[in-house]
């Protein structure tokens, strides 16, 4: 079967909201959205790897709420464009020793208290 996001104009999409994705959902498809500025993922049973979005040049806002598991969260700190970050109820991807790095990064808005 074709990837779910293949029917969306990837070269023009600026905002994407994904909800209640199943465990088999392939987030790797997101790397093909070069103009994506806002990504919101809610209530996902699939594992989300931040490496898939780490090279999106326009991404300024990321919301991960109720995502089963988040991997490679440290790669978000390498994204110069990312200004707003919310991670809630997502399996605690930001470990205690890593939290100061996120606090010092300089996000305009950061909500990771209940990650």
C-alpha cells in the first residue's frame, strides 16, 4: 500500500496534524516535507524518531502529545529553526540529565515538564 502522506502536496504543506496513528505508521515520510513549519502529533501508538524531522529547514513548532515513544530527542537541539516545543505524556524521552540542555537552548516556548 502507498504511504498515507503520499497524497498530500509535500512541497507546499506548511502545517500537518496527525492524530491517533497506529503502531505501524511510518513517520519517516515526514522527511519529505521541506516547507513544513508546524507538526502536531497526538495520541500515536507508533514510535516517533526525531531523526526523521531533524533536517526539515522550516520547522519552527513541534507538538508531541500522547506519543507512545519518542527516540533521538537530542537531535531537536540541532534544529536551528525550531522555536516552539511541546512534549507531553510521551514516555519521558527527555531524561533528567538532558533537561538542562533543553532549558538552555533558547526556545521561545518550551513545555516538557510532563514529557
